[in-house]
C-alpha cells in the first residue's frame, strides 16, 4: 500500500515536471529558435570552408543541402507546436545540447558540463549556510521560547521582522564594503586568489573566500528560523506532557532538549530539508554580488548573454530539484503519518 | 449586517488592535510613509526630480559622488559644503549713454570655513538677449579679482553658466602673480584648478599646498541690462563642494536624499496594489475551489502546485527579459506567483466554513453560489486576508528591488532597487561610497518592517494562542 503511494507520488511529480518544462519550452521557443538557426548557419559555414569547388551554383547547392540536413536534424522545418514538443522531450531526456556563448572553465560547450561545474560550488556554499542557520536558529528559538516576552525574545522578534524585508544582497554589499574594503579581512569576491594555490593552502584560501558570503547568508536566514522555531517550541511547551514532565521534577534542560526539541523536530527538519533543496538552486543575486561562480551566477550570465540552452537547462534543473524536495518530503511524511496518503486523493 | 453593527465591530477591533504596541508602531510608520509618499516629492531639495531623475542636465550643478554634509562633523579636515546662493543684494545704477541701459550689481556673500576650497563655483544667469557681464571675486583679505568678463548671449530656455574652473584660469594666475610672485612662476594655466587657488591663502603658502583662506567671500556679478529685462533676469551661484546634502550625491551628481524620498511613492504603490491583487486572487481562488469543488477544485489545486514549484526570481527575470521591462508587467508577474502564498491556508479554512450551518441555511433559502461565496464566506476570511496581505508586502518590495538590481526594472520610474542598481553597477561598493548604498537598502528594510509589524499584530489578534504562555 505504501509503495503504491510512493509510486503514484513520483509519477505525479514527473507529470508535473513535464508540464512545467513544456511551459518553459513555450516561453523560450521564440528566442531559442533564433539562436539555434544562427548556430546551424555558423556550423554550415565552417563546413563549407573545406568544400573545394569553383562552381558558384554547385557551392550554393551543397550549402543549401547541408543546411536542410541540419534544419531537419534540429526539427526546425517543423511547425511551432512540434518544435515546442521536441524541445520539451529533449529537456526531459536531459539532452540540453550545446551552449551558444558560455563555456566551462575547460572550454567545454556542453550545457550539462557547464552546469556540473557550477553545481558543487553552489551546493557547498548554500547547504553549509542552511545547516549553520538551522543550528543557530533552533538554539536561539529555544532560548526565546523558554522565556517568552523576555528582552531576548522581543529583540529576536524585532530583528526577525526587520530582517524579513531586508534584501540579502544588500547586506552582502554592506558586508563587502565593511569587511573587504574598510577593514580588509576578507576578499571582496571570487572563489580563490589568482593563481589558485594547491593542496592545503588552496583549501585554506577556499575557506577564506567562502567565509564572507557564508556569514552573510547565515546571519540573514537564522533569524527567521529562530522566530519560526520559537513559535513551534512555544506551542509544544504548552502541551500537557511538558507540564507533566516538569511536575515530575525532570531537570529543565532535559525538558527542553529531550521533550520539547524532540517532538518539534519533524517540523524543523521540514524547514531544513526544504531549505537545503531550494538552496541548491542557488541565489542569483547573492552569487553575483560575491562573484561566486555557482548556478545562480551561471543563470544570470545566461540571461545577460541570452544563452537559451543554458537558461533552459538551469531553469529546468532548479525546478527538478524543487520538485524532488517536495516528493521526498511527501514520501517521508507518508511513511510517518498514514493519513497523508489519503490526502493524495483530494 | 447593518452599518451600525459594522461600526461596532470596527470599534471592537480597534480596541484590541490599539493594545498591540507593534501594530501601533507599524501604523505610525505607515502613516509617515503615506504622507511622505504624497507630499514628499514637494519637500525634497530638488522638487522636479520625479520627472528628471535620469536627466543629466538637471543635476549638473551638483558635485560628483560627495558624501553627506554631516560627515564634516567627524572629519578633522572638513570639505566645503555644496549649496546654492540665491537672493543676492541688487544695486541698480544708470549707465551713461542714452539712458536705456542699467548696470545691475548682484552681490552674493559666502561665508567660507572649510579647510580646502570648493570644487567649483558656478554662476548661473537666466535672462534674454545680449548682455555684457563682469564678475568680481572679493576675498576676505581685501583682494579683489575680476574673474570673468564677456558678452553673453542669453536665451530664455537655458541657464547660462560661468564656471570658475573653466573660465577663470587667467584670473587665478593673475592673483598668484600679484600676491606671491615666487609661486606663480611654475603655474601652468592649463592644469591648475582655479577654484582651489582663488579660495586659498596664496600669500603665506605655495600653491601646491593649497591652504584655504577662511572668511567671508563676496561675489559681485554686474550685468548691463536693458531696463525692461531687469525683472526677467535672475542670477544665482552654485557652490559645488566636497560634501553635499543630507545623503550625499551619486556618480551622476544626483541627490540621494531626493531619490530615497521620491522612491517611497512607488514602493507604496507597488507593495499595496500588488499585495491587494495577490491576496484577492488567492482568496477568491481558494474559496471557489473549496466551495464549488469538483473539476474546478482539482484544476485550481494543480495550478497552485504548478505555481508553487516554479522558481520565482528566475522566472521573473526571464519574463522581464522577454517583455519590455515595465512596472505593470512586473506587478502582473508577481501577482501570478504570489497568490499561491495565501491559497492553502484559506482553502482549508473555507473547507471548514463550507460545513457551517448558516451556509447550509443560506443555500436552503436559495442563495446563489456567488452570493454565498462573496457575502458569506469572503467576509469571514477578510481579517485573515488583511494579515497575509500586510505580511506579503516586504517580499514584494524585495522582489521588485531584486529585479531592478539586475537591471530589468522600469526605467520610467524611480525605485530604491534602481538606485541600488546604479550604485552596484557604478562601483559604489568598490569605492566605499556607503552613502549611496546604505539609505535605499535601509528604506527597503524599514518599509518591509512597517508591513511586517502590521501583519504580525493582526496575526496576534487573530491567533491569540501564541501570544504568551
């Protein structure tokens, strides 16, 4: 029964993902066609350089033939709806093709290679940030919930509300200005100094470059997690079993960490898992500000250069990650709480 | 519900609301923002800025990239402050001849106390026709130099500008030659900065050191005018200093305080309008899905999932890149995404309300679906809608700022995001021009906090459980 639910959920997720890729494909098709046609033109011209013929008619006939073959190969001779369909199918099959402008550091133009190069950088920065923010946030939330309306709790709430409307990238700009130019203890951006050191020195250099974006991101996101977990803890501290535990004379630390934290863990884990998954997509502007060459940065460069294959692949990839996160959560929940499977039918 | 009842309900609500300090703080801040949003553009030092924000000519008398004026308090070597001298003393004198011409002296006094001269002094003359001009520069040590003499052809449409730096090199050299002949030998009129020299103590120091001479300076602008054009002629003096205004200027010489204040209007419009539309769409969808059920319910729920899973900012960027960047496109795009935020909670609430007896009774009385939805279910969910509306404003403002920061904002309006975009692109971070970066971001945060306060206060009233133990 459970496996049937899991299977259904995954199939449903794939259908949803296909639908979204179809939407992206439609959106990009006009732009994508143009870039594809110019790519074909370029490659045919390249090939024609090796054709040795002095006859002008012969030359243009061969060229037209080659163009026709390529056009057919990329489905460009077909009507619009079929092209949208084929782009969707290719994207779903992870066949992203070649980029138009962007190259990987190795000079590779394969979109999948470009993405695979940027992905680990984003994952390291943002998953570290989520882990740090959750740990710090939960500790702060626990302290705030223990004494609601204490100065610390009020301060926490206040900061959360102010931080809530503060752009992360703006704080990033301030952080760079403060700690890279006024008090130069961190580099202003990038991933390593040039030329990149190797071995242990390289690792230290990497950490040094990682520090400022990591601290900024953690500093911003920990407050809202603290506020959220404070509310969760507050409601579980009102439960009868906490009162009972206190009445039994169990030390306050054990009530907090044993009873309260443990029962609230599923909700907090949800926040953490969702945060982890959505963080893999990177943050376009923060990566841009700190010049961190991850997925977000790649996306922005692709927008500026209107490199449609990279754009399409990145967007599809981000959606896929999001989708996978939700499916995994649903599956875990379904395992823990059988009622959720029923909700599937609604 | 009669109007009397409504009034009583409102009064009740206000009594509860006024006890939440955070809500009052939010309300006061919102009031200040609304007032500034309406009359702010009239109060700022550059009242036409709203329509001239990207007009280089409008800002040309301001200094480039100067810190705020109050930084002088902390600066051991305060720089000259930017200001505009208007309202000169006017003296008229009949000019010998046929009596049709009048010599008019416009006398400006400028108390100067900075440690180095201003960047430039620009004399601005508005008038009409051919006018002979003579500008006298009187220093506190009693020296007087003629810095400019010419025949101007003034036109009504444009201010005529005489700048010390561009028009008075010879006068500056002359001053040094008279007062301190030793130092004058190596002066090259092509490379000197006359404004610096004219304000420096040339007698005691060499020109290279440039120690300013503090005291009261007087500029006398004498024009030879026809009698009938005296009234239409105006003279003012712009001092371009090293510090400027309350928040300094940017690289395009724009006054940042002005920009920050006129940015309030669009932040408010964007935040309020978009959140209202968003919540209206979300709540309507949720109630319709819950109440009507069936295929519509299924469809709206799938639509919700679709929108919920889409990465918002990347999608906004792509659509902004495809369509022409405009604030209305942005508002529509944000609405398309953000309605999903209220959908699920309202949906589950509406499912509960649907089972209530009064709905059943109203259905038994033959009320239409639309009537039940809009006059029975909607009013119950209204307070919740207001709370989530207020809570969604900060995110909307941040999204606009983010899209603008990427250079995809509407170029016909002024927003804080666009000021930050200019700052980032033109190297404010690298050049440590904090006065350009800090104020717009703080305003975004403050505006966000205002609505977060309001929303949290409403939330507290609606869900009293979490208030305290």
